[in-house]
C-alpha cells in the first residue's frame, strides 16, 4: 500500500509544503520507500505521496507523477491488467516512460475520461489533477479495497488515505455521535443509508465504486457511482461442468495477474477454502515454493493448524506461524486502534495485524489473500 494526501484550495495560504509534509509524515507506515510533494504552478493544488515500491522500482515511477504536461497523479493500489491496457493504449498512440501501472491509469484517463474506470481490474484509490481545466478527479475501486477520506468546506478540499493525515492538516476530530450510537447498540460500522459517513462528523469517505470531481475555482464537488452489480447478468443456463470450467478460468486469470510484482510475494494461509485455493493456484501456475503466513490458536476448538499443514505439505510451501494471545493483544491494542481509526466488528483485525507483521519480518511485501 501507499499513502496519498492532498489539499486543493483557491486560498494559497492553505496549500503549503509544510502542511503536506505533516500529512505524509503520519502516513509513513504506508510507504516506507519514498516521499514526495508537489504544488502546481498556480498554487491551488498540493499533492503528497508515501511510496511502497511494488511495480517498477525505479525513481522514474515515483509519485506525484506527471503526464502529458497536463496531469499529475497520486495512486495507492495496483491495476492488475495494466500490461494489457498499456498495449491497447500504445496502439492508440500513447507512449510511456516507465513500466508502472500508475502511468497506465493516467494515460487511460486521458483516453477514456471517467469511463477508464470500467477498464481497470484492480484495487485502487487515486487522484488526478488536471492542470488544463483546474480540476481534481478521484476514484475508488469497485469493492472499496483501498481507502479514501476527505474533508470539504467553503475554502478547501483535503483528502488522504487515512483520517490521521486529515487531523495532521488541522481538520477537526469530532466524534459522530449517531455512528457511535449505532455501533454500541447494533454493531454497525457502516451507515447503510449514507456510504460517505464515518465515525467523525467532519470527515467523509468516497464510497466504493464511486468517483468525484472537485473544482476549487467554483468550489463545486460532485460524487457519482460508476459501477454496480448487475443482478440480471444472463439468463443462460450453465451445466455444472461448464460453470466449474468458467470459474477455474476466471480464478486462474485473477491469481495470475496478481502475481505481477517486482518484489517478493507470498500468501496468508488460514487453512480454509479461499486461502488454500489461492496458494494451490499460485503453485500450479509458477511451480514455485512460496512463503506463507498463518495465525494459529493451539487448544482452540476451531484452530486450523492441521489444515494449514496439509495444504503446506501438498504445495511444498514454507510456513511461518504466529500465535496471538491475550497478552499480545494488550501490548498491541493501542497501536491497532491508532491504525484502525474507527471501531471494528471483531478481533480478526488483530489476527490479521499479527500475520502481516510476521510477513514483514520475513521480507515479504505482497500477500495474496483469500
């Protein structure tokens, strides 16, 4: 993951490098491999980025990235089909100076406008500043895998990957009492009637499968949905055999595209169906022994250690395990709350934190999860 942050305002006093640095400083954990800031020539758009290098590790692929003397992009995530899109765009006359997926995003935006989002197979939150029309375009992936929070008032539009960056920029941290009440009484962590709402009254999130446009000169903010599930996709009746074959092809393609990485990758392995299928497909596609990372709970009735061992032995994988306990959750609780920012529904967040920490210790930056 990377960390993105920005300030858009016609009031130049609000768009400063110092303010951007405060925002990216608290996002350092998202991007330990680099930090850059940019303020456009008119002084109304300030962009900051913390980089985690996954694809194209060169300095040329650092962000904020400029394209065609017009666009500047910030990107957190990965476009898995970027190689195929790159070839299509090259046939249309576009040229590229990097091997990154980020450059493909901004070229696709120039080519297709907001319809570019329908071409992307990936997880992403990105912004593109268009210097020609003085407009910010931002979008989030179809299922909201990558975060995007923002604050807007009469003078400014401020955004970031995490709310703590908005607080670092001076945005008020005020509890949304309605969301807190719903959480304490019903266990809700989302508002089913307002997907933009968060646990803090002044901060909103861009919902999954939505994009936004913001023009500082008119202070106009528009948020639109660009995709939804079609519940009536087809009346075609597939046989069981045909359905299995179609699923195998889609699943193998999905895993294959996610193996595109310029750094070591592995997988989380719970022993369940999803993670086991991911590891088996990875191994079958590449004939490689991968590092896997698991949380185990000895003595617990639902401990999946025997299944983990069975999958690891079958796939000839290397497995590393962590055993979360009551003592470790007490030690990590404050840190987890700091990074989580909002209440969560279960302690699975803590188990995931332990697994990802283990992967980091073993030098693996990318994990494929079920």
